[in-house]
C-alpha cells in the first residue's frame, strides 16, 4: 500500500495539450474517484499513473518513488479495464494466476494466494471455467481477482462498471466498496457516472477539459460546488441555473424574483443562481420562480416535474402521490441557504 | 395479401414445412448459377478421380464412369519410388513454409498493428506493394540470387521466396486490429515483455486467422509449380506438381498417372484443411470482453 502523488502532470499529443497541470495527493488506502464527461482527461490521467501513457511533463509518485520512467510492471500497480480484458483462452484460474507470473512467490504460495482471492470474490466454483461461460458480472470479478492477487500498492479501475446492466452495476459498486474496506489498498477509480463517484468515493476528483475542477468528499462537492460545472455535473437531475443580477441588496432574478443572499456586490454583477431540483418545493416559502408544468416523470416515491418558466425550463421534485397536473401553474420555493450563486462569466461560486 | 396467405414463422412451423418452392425467376436464376458454379467446382475433381481409374487407351474418352475401372495406376504410382520422394519433399517444404509464415507474418503483422513508430505506414505500404509484382517477374531475380548463394536444387532454394508473404503479413495485421489494446495493456501491467505478450496473449486470440493463413500457405506451396520447376534440377528434389508433370514420355503424356498422383496428393491438403478449419470460428476473441 502506498500513497500516490501527481505533480503538475501534463499530457500533450503533438501540439494539443489534453492535461493541464494536474496536482493531487491520494492518501494511503484512500478510495479516489475521477469523474467527468468524456474527453476530460480522466482516463489519460489514470493511464499515465499506470505507465501506459508517457508523461509529457510533471511527476507521478507512488509511495516515495518517482515512477515516470518505470515500466508498468515495475510500478506495483494493478489495473481493471472497462472491457475486463480477461484472456478468453485461459481458465479463470489461469487468468488470476497470470497476475502472479512475475512474482517471486513459490508455487504453493501462489496457489494459496489464488485460493484466497477466489474465496474473497466467491469465485471458487468458477475457477476451472473459461471466460465465455461466465456472466458479465463474473467476468468483471475475474478481472478484479487478477488485479487483487498481486496485492498492488495502487489499484486502478478504468470505468470497470460501464458495460454492466444497471442492477449488476449497483451490485458490483457495493462489492468493490466492501472489497476496499476489507483489503484497504489505495484505489483510483475512473468513471463518467457521477452516481458511482458519489456512492463509492472517499474523495471525488471532478475533471473537465484537462483541468481538475474540484477535489472533495461527496458531501463537499454536492453541497459546496466550487463552480457551476461541478454544481451541474454532480447530482441527478442536474442543478437548475437561473440567470440574475447580484447587487448590494442581494440577487434579482431575470424572472423577476428578488431575494437576500449572503453575497452582495457594489456594482451590479451578472450571476447564475443554482438550485437543485430536490431543494425546490411546491410548498409556501421563499418563492424562486413560477411557471407551467409541461411534463411529469413519475419515479414512484416522487415525481419529476418540468416547469416552463421565464428563466427557461426548470426541473423540480414533487410528491409521488399527488403531483400537479400538466398545465397547472405552480410556484417553486426554496430555502435561501440552498441557493448557490455563481459568477455568470467565470462560473466560480460566490461565497 | 389476405390473412390466410401469411406464412407461419415460428420455428416449429418452419421445421414441419417442406422447403419453400422457388417463387420467382430471380430465385430460379440464382439457384441455376449456384448449380453451375457447383458443377464447375466438382467436375475437375470428378474427372481427376475418373481418369485415375482408367486404362491409358480410355483416357481421352469423356465418359465419367470408366468402362473397365482399374487400380493399376495407383499401384504403379505408389510402387514408383520417385513419387514417395516428391511427396516427402512437398510435405517438408509446405510444412516448413507454413510454420515460417505463421511465425513471421504474425510477428510483423503484430508489430505493424500494435506499435506506433515513425515510418510504420511506409513500411506497411512497402510490404503491400510487393503484392502487386507477379511471380513471373520475380523468378529471374530469385534464380540469380539462388545461383549466387548456391541454393539451386535445394530445399532452401525452393522455400526461401515464400518463407514470409506480404499477403500473410497483411492478413495478420488486419486480424490483430480486432484484438483490443486492453488485452495487451493488461499483459504489460502483469509484467510480460513484448515478445511474451505476442506469443501468450495475442497469438491465441487470432487462432482463426492463423488457421486460415496455414491453409492458404500450405495449399499455395503444395501446389506451387513454376518456381520449384525452375529452381530444381535433379529428380530427387522435385515437388509433387513438378514431378507429376514429367510422367509419361515426350510422345505421350500419361494423363492417367498424372491424375493418379494428383488424386493421392490431395490427401494431405484435405488433412490440413480438416485440422485447421475447426479453428476458423470467429468470435473467439470476443469471449473475454464485454458480454
């Protein structure tokens, strides 16, 4: 086990720079999730940690060693791929044993280690099967087993759950989290799914266009997003954004509503006011915006309503049992503390 | 169309139903073309076997069933010591060439496919461009080369032009494209060197391509005529096609013996095909990936 440090990490392909100085400290045994839209550089970063991509500039440290110029096998890492990459011509056991090829363990010790891993992943009955006789979830478990068997300093997961169906994904998510609690290795996990990031991570790293947008615990990035991108990326459905102006008196929404905020500005400043659908209520309170219900999406315990307002389409959550009718005029209220104010130009949170 | 005309489409209904009758001219023409194609394929083989069972005086009769079938030709060919020698020559040459092609074509194909290095495309195009030069143009340089190296009338002389082929390299490169990089990267992380990755990970994943290539190369070398004819001088070094062509004397070609030899010489090709065709099952590669 070891901590992982990225220092001013950059990556360029020819003249195109795709990573712009990534700095990050991952603690020993920490579970860190990189999340962001496709093309944000999260997988590239992971591959640079693995040694599958060359580092253009900056440093990758595993433990105290700078590993920039080390081969992947010398870095004491293991990686689980999106496509599992378990070898179809080898049995499950051989696949797992493959991770131990370059290990100095004796044969009985290797055998013991394979058994241990198979037991942890409840794969003992599957050991003699070929991958094509396994389900998607089982294959993913084999891939995890092959990584685990080496007891690496750092586990790298490259979108390992995206090929699984929704139910299996939820199940594997839980299994990986339990596994982490049990083995305690440092994990870097890449996903584009913010739910995965929120549910699994000790800390989330949100990336966009080769820059880190925010690093924080799931609660921090959800409740205190540092910019409008993080605010909208984390949480589903996305945070609503309403344009307005910040003055000495507080915020005046373009839709007409005014309310006091802790932030003020001497000169009028264009802002975006963000409010999560969960925080908008149909009950009386501080009215934020009103409009006409255009679509309802019943989810059982609640109903998503899409409301056409002067500020554009706003999503809110309503009761699952008695949601407003389509066409009804509704006023959406929110607690002032749940409103997030962002600079309209830079997108940065104003606090 | 009325409801009663709708044909049953469930599996059970299809099984119990007789084969559908040709509906229109298009279908009849298609079947006719396939039938003619089939005839064109089968007739030469039928005549080869038929001729091998005929007496010399009957060879120029076009009848497919010999009037007086005989195995005399087979006895003659098998008792003729030269045929064995040619047979063994052909086996050695075709087998070694096949092994060489499987190894080196795939090694080059793999390198061109999975390694990014400057000039990669140029190398690939250069290899491909050799496909456009006909063998007839190459035999003279090959001959001069063999002569100056002292390879004339030797196994090496017969084999060297075919030990690697541009076609095989191209075929293998294309197949390696279907091997996901994840497999290779996973092996790299697991600590294999590049040669081990090629051998233990990539090669097993392209078995269907290797089988196809083995069949092509074996058959190509088994039936090769022009170059072995040119490079060999002594009867002992002949391959089957070269040897067979010499059956008979200047006045008369002994077709019945040539056809007998040809019939016997198809046996190894059938064996090779039967061994390798079971590997030609696509989709093996996909089994380890997402399900």
